[in-house]
C-alpha cells in the first residue's frame, strides 16, 4: 500500500501532516469522509462510532495532527515512526473489517 500511495499522492513525510491525510484517505476508501463543517475531533468521534476497533489510533493521529497544525512545528524521528505505526494499524484494521463484509 505504501508504495502505491506514495506513487499516487507523494512521499508520506513531504508535509508534516501527511500522516493525517493518509488516514483520511483510508477512511474515505471505506465510505467515511470528513464533512466540511466537522472539526478533526468531531470527525474522530464519528469514526469511533462506526469503527471502534481504531479508536485509539484515530484519536492519537488526530491529536498529533492538531498539535502540528496549531502548535508544534516538527516531529521527532520517534514521533514519525509512532505515527507511521498508527496509520499502518488503521490500514490493517480497516482491511480486516472490509474482509469480513
């Protein structure tokens, strides 16, 4: 998935909030899109209702996104790796959900 995603949308760390965009793309592929009038936190709560198995990951990714967007300007290498792991878990868990349907 990563290589296909990067070919289509660019390198994941091109922008410090690409990890959030990546999560949004995965959710959109499962029919869940963020509404124009919805905050990131409202969207995370709605995702939690439909996909409780990714609650921890989506809240973590959302909080990091908000922190970067409105505060802290850089991620450490460890934070990047943790976020990449969280987006991979979202991907994996959504794939399992899709397989069951």
